């Protein structure tokens, strides 16, 4: 009676491609990196406006600085990543 050739173990196990999860994690990390400084600066501006100054310029300056810091951190994160 002829025997069937044995299948190699590597043919039976399928490799799972994790690249989409890696890129989803990178996008989520970029979003958090940009959003956190912006949210912090808005709360800081609200606190300053309630306690010291009643000027809208405080809010504008801190929002712009939060955006700058967030995008700067995102730029540094992207340049350090290796695809």
C-alpha cells in the first residue's frame, strides 16, 4: 500500500501578517502625540484665563504652541521609525 507523503509543518501553519496592526498602532500613537499637548495647553489657558488674565490671546498663543509641540513630537516620532 503506497504511503502518502507527509506535509511539511510550515505548509500547515499560516503566517499572520502583522503589518496592518503596526501601522494602526503608529497612527494611533501619532494622534495621541499631537492631541495631548494641545489638550494640555487648552486646560492651561483656561486656568490662566480664570485666575490671571481675561484675554483671548492667551488661548490663541497656547493653542498654537500646543499644535507646534504636537507636530514637532510627531515629526520626531516618524523620523525615528523604521519601516
